C-alpha cells in the first residue's frame, strides 16, 4: 500500500504514528461504544450512525442508537449495535 502513496500521504501517516493519533473504538457490555479521534458526524439517526475519524469512515447499524456524549475528539454512542463497518477514509490532501 505504501508504494502508491505520495509525499503528503506518507508524511501524514508518519505524523499520525509518531503522535499516536489513530482511531480507537471501545465497546463495553453495557451498550456503550466510544470512538476516539472523531472528526465529524456525517449521518445520525436511531438505527444508523456514520462518523469520520482521522483515517476511517465508521458506520454503525443497530437499534436505539443515541450519541450521548461528544467531546473534543471523542464520541460515545449508546444502544444495541448489530453491525460495525470501517473503511479507510480518502485523504483530501492533493
């Protein structure tokens, strides 16, 4: 994968690794999901939530989904999750 990256992408990836800025997802047994490094809430309703993190698009499907806390770079989601999908976000750096 790295051989297809240009200089800006390689520099950005190296900076994230050096500063430990990566997406972290924690799910507990009480139905709380914490997603760190969240940059934007793209879509949100009670069955589907789509978020943009530093390097991923995170999609959650379930029932009774609710964003209970939004911090500086963290989101806590409550509810029953049936599917969690992560895809690499396309960089806007050209």
